[in-house]
């Protein structure tokens, strides 16, 4: 049984990777992840393609649509801009806005926490 979501911890590489491909002429659409030759070619330079290549290597022999149904569905999105926007919304909903997940976030000098005043 495969997870039907993108893992909380491993979500950020997909978010950053999608943002890296916005307005990038190297790939015309998110559907390009289904081309193994293109994935192999771009995985050394682009994070999203590196993540897709890793999934293919770890789940060898399993159709991509079965092993990663959410990523497979996302690949039908028309532009990388829409993918990046959707990833941000999904990260907020699935990670940041869920107390059991965010309660483990460490705040410090990079991510500060300012208490609200009444």
C-alpha cells in the first residue's frame, strides 16, 4: 500500500523544485516527468526531476501512477507556475496548518515566532 499524499518531510524538495521550473525553458510542461530520458538528463540540475528519478529507482517495476498517484495527477497540470502555486497551498494545508505536524517546528533566528498581543 502506497501513501496517497506527498510525505511531510519530503514535500519541500517538490515545492522548491517546481518553483525552480517556473518560466524555465528547459521543460515545456509538468507532463515531461513521464519521459525517463528527459528525467535522467535533467535530474542532475533540477530538484523536481531529481526527486522523480529517485522515486523511479526506489520503486522500480511499479508503474509511476500506482507508486506516486498524487505526483502523477500533478503532472497533468498545464504549467509549472500552477504546480508551484498548488504545492504551496498543499504544503500549507497538509503541513503548516496541522497542529500535530507544526508543533515539532523549531523556531529560532531563521524562522522567528512573534507572539500575538491582545
